C-alpha cells in the first residue's frame, strides 16, 4: 500500500509498505481524506521536536476490527484522533490533558497519510474513534481535529460572550479558530493575513475586519475602530514568528489575553517589556493540540449547523501525489486548506 513519509530534510515521498493488521483491541481504517496541517509542514522543514510521523487529521472507513474492539464495526465512517492522554495521571487530573506525558507517545501506524492505517488499542479504548454523522462529508471530517484545537484553546483562555478577538495569521487553522470564536459568541472578530486569498476567505466567513499586516498601523487602526481605542479582549497568535507574538501585546486591552496558538519557530525567543505586562495585567496563554471531548463537541456544532467550514478546502490531491499537496499547502497565495484523498474517498 502507499504511505507518505519523511525521507530527509525537506523531502516528502510516497513509499510502498505492507498493509497493517489490527491486533487485540485495535482497528484498521481505509483512508478517505486527511488534511495537510501546518505542523506537518514544520516537520518537513525540521522545525518540530516531536516524532516525524505525518498526517493527523484522517477520516475513513473502518476496514478490520481486532479482537476486543467491537465498539466499532467494519464499514463505519469515522474520524480518528492520533494522540490520546491517559486520563489517569496527575496532569490529566488537573485537566491539562494535552500535556499528559503519554499523549504524544500514542499515534497512528504508519500515520494519517496512508491508504490503510492501524489505530492502537489505547486510542480505541479512550474514545479517539468518532463515528461521523451522515451530514458530515469527508472534507469537513478532515477539519475536525484543527477546529477542535481551536476549541481547546478557547476553553483555556476563557472566551466569554461579547468578547472581541483579533487573529495574527489566518492560515487554515486560524480561519477555523476565527469562525469558531464567532460561533461561540464573540462580538467582534478581526485579523491580519498576508495572503490575499486567505483574506478573502476570512471575510467570506464572517470576519468583521481583515487587513494586510504589511500595511503600517492597519491592525491597530482596525482594533481601535471596533473597541473605542481600548484594544481587544483576546489576541490570537496563529503563526510562529516571534515578532508577531511581541506585536500581539500591543493590540490587547489592559487585563487582556494573548493566546500563543501557532507553533513557534524552534529555539525562538520572546523579547517583551515584562514590566508593562505586569502593570497592565496582560496574560500569555499557550495552547497545544486537543482531545476527544472537544473533537466530539466540534462535530456536534457542525451537525447542528452552528459552524460552517466546508468552503475552507481549496485543493484536493490524491495520496499518490502527496509531495504536490505539501507544495500547495506551503503556498499561502494559492491555497487555504489542502486535503489529501485516499482509496475510500
């Protein structure tokens, strides 16, 4: 079968490997679609410290069920989450599930960019296999995980009704985050994005303001016009550039929050006026990944029609052409969300 993998720095290839078989408590899933995530791109660029397995937004059809995994059946349409916490350690008991020591040690075999992948017993037992509602198509299902990452972030920062939110970077996950913030009651949502294509998608999706960050003073002007010069309640950094993180502090109100959401560049450092943050009570809250309950909650929002994401997909590329999918995903001027399709599509 075909599988996408790293072949060295900057190299994505499609290789032929034997099909996996499920062991006790495990299942295998035939791929329908899997989104190319920004963290996949960073792994290829060598800017990510975790394992080099590619593909973590997969949906497909259950192919085979191992002994003891009878909670799902062959032929069911599912989304599968690649990482699961243990739900039993001290970190999990505090509710910090994505920081569980065992979280990143669980993963799909050989990854989400595979014609057929094996889901470990831990993932099956802990609810990482979600049945898709008939109304949720393959493309929408492939956006569940990044949208749920945004929901996890919103819960960490405590988004309240009537909140004003500004996004620095409106790539695929930033666009999802912005729509989710609006769906959950944000009063005003704005943002910056270099790509004209993605700015158009942002406005079409309901953003109140979307400006080019290269225009001096444009972000501050948009924020001031909507918030009586007081700054926003929440500034979301959905890119990894350190300078952007620093600029976010200049856009939030006194007592406001900066959410560190995009993956920072490896070994990057933050240079900010700490005394100002102290005196103005500005919080910096990082958020990483998501868990099964938040994925299920996003799924419910989609089924209820409270969140629309299908128009974010601009390109569909077959697994056999995976390198091209990565090239497209790395060109913000040409693509919003790129989805890789598999044999179950």
